[in-house]
């Protein structure tokens, strides 16, 4: 059958075309290329703007390019693929790879890129509260009140500038911290001017270019779209693209059909997918923004929904804006009724609306999160998602893996036993050969076996054997096999194991599954593996596991001498009918710091659940040593037999869940979230943890973890230490608490001011403050609140998880809001009755008095709200908050005696009024403390 038309075009123009030209030709000559692209893109834009979902069958032009490119490579043989990407079977030279890196840019997919400065500026500007101020400013200019409009624009400018500065600084810090996280990729490069030599080097994923040949193994993340060259038992997870958590087999030795769906192509692996099992090599054909994931990732990958806090902030923002607009309208009508001046009434209403708008809400939230991220960075934590810091404060369950988290993850080989529990060198010898000859991903247990052999003087002479083939480890079989052939010509007289044989090593249960025979302890004869033998070995293994030891089974199978030296093609049946030899024992000691860290987490209301793939007995032993209760335990096989209700109940009660598959870890996390209404954190570092990491509210990985685990995590620890989590929980609760302080203070102060303004306007018939005075007062108040993220929290607050509650906020406001309004009303009554015969009293005097009282009230309220104790006596705020209070109060009073005060209509006040303010605020704090104690008595908490 002839070569497709577009492939003939390639052969004719290959010498002068770049990879980009080839892609363009593929699209141009593809009969399935989209027509009317402009019209389609315009219609798609309208759909996006209207919030409608775009039809998944309508691909964009960029997607069509990627589809055509990958299909052409999938249908081509390897030699032609090398030509398409201008590479060779030896790989690229270092100079050529450097040139291509400059040409294509760093291999950074879209979801790894940090926001540009103009994107941050746009987000900072277009916040609902800023939009309100801008609209009010425009109205002010239309009504010829330029100073008022200018002041509001200044407020917007300062708010936007501060938020932009904080987010830009945080983004730069995150970019700098991300440099610590490296994703190394094994790449084959060629070197030499005269004689080309292949070298396998490790480069960062960002330095991989089209044409590179990569070598991959379990746990690796594909650094780009890859055309497979060689593969062995390759199984890949494509959940990052499909949203489904299954796996798919891949093979290099195939030519695909054009009708095959893209994600079902057997010889193509996609950027962002991961190797579950198997090994192989592949040719990188696309990187960065040219990959399939980069064009599809934004619409296919599961995005975490906004948490309770984000939804609550959105709701309270809309409620406040609605209340402010309604009140402003009412005040305009009331003021117009009394003054009959529509222009003046509109200006006053606009000023009230702008003064009651909490402009600093987005700034305080983002400042708190950015500060938390930088604080966690000092504790060697890389925060990929700022909202994860807040979720850390709300987290009440942490799911952790046992190995490396509770233990030191140092495999120390202890002993070797035959099937009768006696030390037998044959078991150690075959385990050593398996560890020595296997070539897949390094395993600490293999290193421990070889270290034990070498340090104890055993001489097993591996040089007398050569490896014929290998069946790599995967998470389903949980074992690895090597096929060896002896180099000796004579036959061994001491053993029946000679010539060509298979040595299998892995999880004891999985090794026993493939064994049909066992060696007699005395005679050495081969006997059938009976149920009695199985029970005896299981009891012995259970006893050893109960002592905190990890077991690996060892089995062997003779294949017989063959004259053909070529590698044999083995199927799944090769691991069957084997002879069980015995097992190797290892010890992974608990971490000294684990027990203390778990105790501190429990003190803070965070319960620990151990989710592990290891045996239940081993998990129980380790958990007992580190202080985790093991009254309720379960295993993956037991969970599989339960109905839905029983499953959720068992997950809720169990503290140790052993022998879990990756999917079962995912189901456990989802059960705790949905049925238990918990905020769940998950700490894991392996490929088998990636599904749970993605589903958890806070996914936590480590720098040494698998690439896909780091990809799905929100926080990356540079040290796998639970004490770092304790610090993270404290920082999260500190961030959450300071944010809630501002929200509660703003809601109480604003609603209290609304009531006060309505009373003053309705009953006293005059404006309590002029528009300029309202804006200046609000400006000074907001400046004082910037210090809130640097405040401290009480010890009792950080001891329990914190959750957002809109109902709790409403109740808090109803209890504390009227206290502020009573103070404002008391000030009005004092002025009216105490100074009624004073000739100095005028509108300017009243405005000045209310200006000072309102500013001091809004500035001092933080000290009452921030603690459930008596402010200034039992609890004092942090020095930034205290300094801010003193400074803003001094400026607010001092402005009365400056030219600025005279410009905005303020006058000096007598000492008698300041004496009244002292009494007023003493009364305010007294009444506020009484209300606080009553509130705590009813609701059992304060903030």
C-alpha cells in the first residue's frame, strides 16, 4: 500500500523544512482540517464569554495541528519518525540540543507557567469592590465633584498597587522556590567529532527538546509527547488527560490505524502521563506549548472546586454590595427630602457607598496568604497553591503513608530464612542474583541485600551468570523476575538449579501465588506446595511482620539448558510453577520525631490515618511504636467486600488501612470528604499516591517523590518530616484567623456605620459627615488594617481546625454590630445635650466630633474583636497592630489642627470632648466584653 500523500510531501521537502513546517504541511494537507476557522473561533469566543460549554468535538486550529502531527508519527516506521524530528537513533548532540532549546524555549507546559505581571494587575484591578469605587468616582466627576472622585481613585490606586505588589512578590518568590523542584529525565545524547559515542545523561525536564531520546521507568512522567522506540511491559496512566483513573498498555512495535482514537494510540505517550510499570525508550516529538496536554489540559484536567471560604467570601461580598447600594439609595432619598439639593444628596450617597465598601478585603486576604507562603518557605515548604495554606488551617484529618513518613525509609536487611524458618545461604544467593542483575528502577531493598552480602563476606560470583531477560516490577504483580543463564560448561553437582533459570523476588503473597513446589528441609527434594505448607509459611510471616520486619519472598524455576544464546520471548506463564525458596527480612526503624509530631497534630485536632500498601501486621507494629491507636484497622480486600454504607463507616472508624491499592486510597479520601465532611490532607510521594493527592483538599508531596506525585500536590516539602506539617497547620490557622478578623471587623464596623448614618440622617436631619470627610476617614481606617496579617493568634485558636461559617458570621454581626451603633448614637446625644448652649457648636464641630469618634472606633475595634480575653489587660496585640493603632489614631486627631483638616471642613475640639471619648471607649470595651462573654457562653467559641 502506498505512502500517504502528506508523507510524500515530507520526503520531498525534509531537507529544507523545520518541524514547524512539517506540522503546517500536515494541517494543510489533512482532509479533516477545520474549515471556516475564523468563524469557528469567533463563535467559540462568544460561547466562552457567555459561559457555555464548548462542544468537545469542535477542535481549534492548534488542536488540529497536534492531532495531525501525532497521527502521522503513529502511522510511520521508526526510521521515518527520526527524519520527521531531525534526529538519529543515537540521539541529539549536546550542541544541537542547546540550539533547539534556544529555538523552542524551555519545556514548560501551560499549567506550570506563572502569571504575567499584567495578568496580576488585571486581577487586582477588577475586583467587585474596586469596580464599585471606580463607578462611584465616575459619577462624582459627572456631578462636578472632582475632589471626591479623585480621592476614590486614589483609594483604588493604593488598594490595587498594594495587592499587585504582594501578589507579584509572592509569584516571584514561588518562581524562585520552584527552582528547587527538579524533574530529572534520562536522555540519550551523542558526543564526539570523529567517532560518535552515545551517553545517557540526566537533564531537567525544562531542558528536553524535540528529537531527544528518553529512557523511562516506573514513576517517571513523560516530559513531552513521545513516539515509543522500545518498550517492555509498558503500562501508562493517562488520568491527567482523561480524568479516568485506569491504565493503558503501550507498545512501540506497532503501526497505528488512522481510525484509532488519539488517546488509544499504542505507540504514542503524552506529556503529563506517567509510567505505572515497565521500561522503554522513546523519541520526544513535541515539547512545551506544542504538546497535546498544553492544548487540552485546561478543559480536561479535574479542577478543584472553590472551598467553603472562597464561596463564603463571594457570598458576603455580594450581600455587602447589595446592602450598600440599597442604603446609599435610601440615604440619597432622605437627604434630598431634607435638603432639596439633588446634586448634594447624590454626592453624599456616593460617599456613603464608597466609605462602607471594604476596599481592603482582597488585599488583606492575599497579603495573609502571601505572608503564609513565605513563612512556610522558611520552613522548607514550596507552596504551589496559596489557598492550600488556608486549607491547612481547616484540615482535620491527615492521611499519611507509613514508609518514609513514620519510618526512616532506611532498609536494613536483618536475616534470610528458608520455608522452615532456618537460615539457608541458597535463599540469600538467589535474592542477591535477582537484585544484582535487574536493571529497572533502583530499590532500597536491593541495595540492602547487596550491602548485606558484601559486608558479610559472601562470594556468590555473579560473573558466572549472564542475564537473558527481565520481567519488571509493577504495582499489580508486586514482584520482579530475572532470567539468567550460567556461563559454566559443566553441570553443577550440588544443586538442580543450573543452566537457564528464572529468579523471582517480591511481596511474599505475590511470590507464593506463582509457586507450585517447595523444597524439603532435610532431603532437598522438590515437593508439591500443599495448603499445610502455605498455612505454616503464612503463620511464620505473620509472626515476623508483627515484629516490625518487612518480608520479600524468593522463588526459582529451572528452564533447562538451551543452545540458542538469543533472548527468549517470555509470556505471563513464565512466572508460574515455581519453587518457593524462602524469604528475606528487612527493618525500617521508626523516626524519632514521628511520635512527637503526631502527638502535636492530635493536640491541634488533626487526626492521623495511615494508608499503606504494606501488610496490616507491619503497619500496626509501626503505628503502635509512634503512638497511633490501632483499635480499629482494616485492609483493602476487606473494604472491597463491603456495601457503600459499611464502607463509609469503616473508613470513618479505622486509623490504619493496609494493603490498599491506589484506587482504594482515592476512595478513602473521597469518603472522608463527602460522607465525613472533613478537610483532608494527604501526604504521599509515590506513583500509587497520585490519585489520592489529586483528590485531597491539601495534597502534600516531597522533593524526592515521583514526578507525578509532585505534579498533583499543592505543597512540596523539601524535608519529609511531620514536624514541618505541624508548622504548616499552625501557619494555616494563623492565616485563616487573621483573615477572619478583618472580615468580622469590616462587617461589624460597616453595618454599624450604616445604622448610625441612617439614624443621624433621619432623626437629626443633617449629614453626620461630608463626602470628603467620609472618604478620608475610610482611607485612614483601611491603612490601619494593613497590619492585621502580621497579628498573632491565641494558643487556643490554633489548637482546633477552623472552618468558614456564613451563619456564624451572621450571628456574630447581630450580637456585636449594635454595640458600635450605640456608641455612635451616644456621641450624637452627648453633642446635642452637652454642647447645646455652646456658641462654638456648628456643623463643622459636629462633623469633627463624629469624624474623630468614628475613626477611633473603627481603629480600636480590632483590639476587642481579635481576642476573647480582656484587651490590653489579658492580651495585647502584636507590635505592628499596636503601632498601627497608635499611628492612625494620632493622625486622625492631629488632622483637626492641620491645613488639610481645614480644607475638608474640620475644626479643633475642646478637651472636654476628648474626656468624653475616654469615658465612651471605656464603656464600649466594657459593654463589648460583656457581649463577648455572653456570645461565648452561647456558642462556645469567639472567632
